[in-house]
């Protein structure tokens, strides 16, 4: 049966195969009625078996060859077909677009990597120089007392350019070694709300803007003591909105890291009190030959008045109108806060406060509705006014009144005494 099946398959191949049957398959086949016919001799049986094996190999080879030929012929027409022109154009366009996108992706990756690297390096430098630098500078002032501020350095350069000596008189003292009256006077003169504002005063800034607008200039800045410390230590005296914003930023940092007492200590020790004088201790030594811890009320008021114009006036300008106005401002602020009474205001300024209550302590509540009420009130007011006046006069004699000029006889006697002592 196998031989007949092989013969039939080979006979059908030319009809079912897509290609002609190869020549090597056209071989003579030996047919037999039966494989098990005993009529064949031994030699014939062996030949029949060889033919059967040969037919089997031919079938296997034919099948492999034709299946391979059919597969190749199935692919060949599709690949050999010519594509339409518009498909070729679209394919070209797609190839170009894909190439552009791939190139763009590669370039973007490279540029993005470089941008990230440069952004990191420059951003780190910017962060350290512009953000962390102010914080680190302020933190140094927590424990350090620098020998020179930025303003002192710039001021010395100005003195050298003007051909003058750049030597400055300065001495640092702790806050508890400064007279309380001087602290009060300075706060009343420079920053009355120092212990209540966060480092800057919006009211003072608005008032300064109004004054500058009315005067068509940029004279007033409305700076608090904290802002003045920020300007003296870290900034320039340039008057601009940019510097003002930086000043407010430094002021907030000072308030956060230092606190009010430390800020006041730095201000008192590094503020300018004269042409070449910085710090209240040096000013007290130069002007009054004493320590800042031993200043009287009048001396403290005059020293505080010089802070507004330290290069033009000194505490010894007792007849200066500017000095009188500054002392009046100090006295008024202290009077409003209850730090001095009517007599204290009169002692500082030389005249009573406009809103002074001359009958503040007069006991008139039990007088009743009698006919002489006004007379009693007038008497009480006059008596109280006289008491305040006498008290103020005593204070003025001690602190306000300038020393009397020495007579010729006194100067001669003093000179003779000095000369005799020097001879001895």
C-alpha cells in the first residue's frame, strides 16, 4: 500500500504543485502486485525492497522541495510588486519626520542634561551667595562684635578721598554697661516703637513717602533702628528702592536671629555720634570725659539728638535750633509714654508741654456744687502749676543751665594755683 500511495502522490504533484516537477523525480518505478508475494526470488525481493525505500525517499524529498517552492513563490509576488508613487512619497515623509524626531530627542536629552548640570552648579552658587549669605552674615552677629561695619569702611574711604585722616574713635561696651536713660532717649529720638514693630514700620515708611513727595526729593527713608543696623553693617548708604527692599529683608533676619536687645546693643555701639566718633561709649568719653553708664538725663538727651546729624552738630551745640527741636521730639515721645511728667518735660525743653495737665492731682471731687467752685479750681491749678515750675527750675539749675563764666579774679587765682603746683 505504501508503494501505491507514493506512486499516486508523485503522479499528482505536477497537477497540484505551483511549479513543474523536477527531472530527478522522473525515475522508473517498479510496480508489484504484492510486497509479500512468495513467487519472487531472493534477488527480486531485495530489488523490490530497494525500490520501496527509494520511492519513500523520493516522496520525502518531493514534499520538502514543493513546500519550500510554494513558500518562496508566495513571498516573491508580494515583494516583487511595485508600490504606488504616493506610498513612496508618504514613506519618505515618514522617514524624514521620524529622523527629525529622533534627532530632536537626542539633542534635547543632551541639552537637558547640560542645563540640569549648569543649573545645579549656578543655582547652588546663587543660593549660597544670595540666599544663604545674608543669613550667615546675620548669624555671625549673634556672638561676634566686628571691629568695623560696612558703613565705617565706606566712611573711611570718603575721608581718605577728601585728604583727611581716616582714624576713627570706637569702643564697644555691653548693653548692661550703658545708662538706661541713654537707651530711653535714643529710642525716643530714633525709633519710638522699637519694641513693638517686626523690624520695619509701615506708618514710618508711608510718612516718609509723603514727606519725599511734598519736598520732591528722597531725603526721608522712615528707617527703624533695626533697618539702620542692617544698612550700617551690610549695605551702602545709597538711597534707592532696591536698597530699601534689601534693608527690610536684612531687618527681618536681624529680628529673627538676634532679638531686640542685641539689635539695640549693636546700634548704640556702632552708630555715628560725631565726625570720627562711633559708639556711645566713645562719644561719652570724648564729649563728657565719662563712661556712657554715668550720663545724666540732659547729657543723654543731647547725645541722642546728635544721631540725626552726627557730622554737623555735637552735644555742645546747646543754642542750636536743630538741637532744640530734636530734644523737643524726644521729650514729647517720652511724655506720651509716661516716662517723664510735666516737670521732666519742662526740664528738658525749658517750656511746659502744650497738653500738660496742671491740675492732674488736684482733689476737687468732694467740693460740691457751691458758688466758689471755680475759685477753688483756679486756686488748685495755680498751686499745682507753681509746684511744677519750682520743681522744673531745680532740675534746670542742675542739668540745663550752662556753667557760669569765670571772672578774671577767679582765672588768675586758678592760674596761680596751677602754676604753684607745677613749680612744686
